[in-house]
């Protein structure tokens, strides 16, 4: 399992659920839009502190960012 891709998918999903664009999320979180884009594409390896700060900006627990995908029902 590629944790960078998993975290990226979770960040994108949670950001979309919050109704935020990457630009809005960047402003709210204090991270650059480019950094967030790289995270969502699984190109960055965020620190634990970064995960915590991103979760705070999204209003979720930091554990939501590392939650394993649930199998999709057909």
C-alpha cells in the first residue's frame, strides 16, 4: 500500500466534502496550493505535524487522513 497515495486520496475526498477548492484549502491551512496539489497526487510525504495541521484545517481527526479506503460496493 502506498501511504502517500492513500493520504492524497483522503485529503482530496475530505477537501471536496468540505466544499473547498485547493486555493481555499491552501488559504485555510497555511500550505501552498502547489504543496497541496502534490500531496493529493501522492508526490509528497507529509510529516505527522503536517497531517495534524491539515486535519485541523479540514475539521476532522488526523486519523481520517490515513484511513484505509473502504471497498466499494457494486
